[in-house]
C-alpha cells in the first residue's frame, strides 16, 4: 500500500501485539499557511476515500487505507485549528486484534 500526500507514514509492530503508526508532516505541507494546510489535508482525505471506493472489499490494501482515513479524519479538526505541532511525529497505537475499536493517538513527539 502506498499513500501519497502531506504525510509520511511508518508502521512498527510491537511485541505487545499492537501496531504503531508514526505520522509526520512533509516539509512542503508545513510551509503552507493554515488555510492552505486545511484545504490540502481535506483534499488528501477525499483522495483516500475515493481510492478506497475503487478497491474490492477483499483487497489487502483496503484495511490499511481505511485505518489511515479514520486517523486523518480525527486529525483534520486539529490541522484546521492549527493545533498540531507539524514538526512533531504523531504516534497512533492500534490493537491488531481490534483495529477499529481501539485506535488511540498516543503521543505527538
């Protein structure tokens, strides 16, 4: 799965059975003003949703893209309000046995 847009995305599987998603904002996104960031981020969300709609229900990439979409939808109001330090890495922990029931943004560091 390759998602292009304003974010860098890394995944780390933990020994505890959870998965961490590390999100960072790309430099070309960070230099935009707040309005441009908001518009770009909303376009990114729309593009992900559009790409997901093209995938078959059984496509292995679909689950990962749905997870990224859900996280981005949760982050969007904070991006729009300029309340996220864009130079920080956002760490999201996902319990792999229940990926949609337990998505938590654990830190911005």
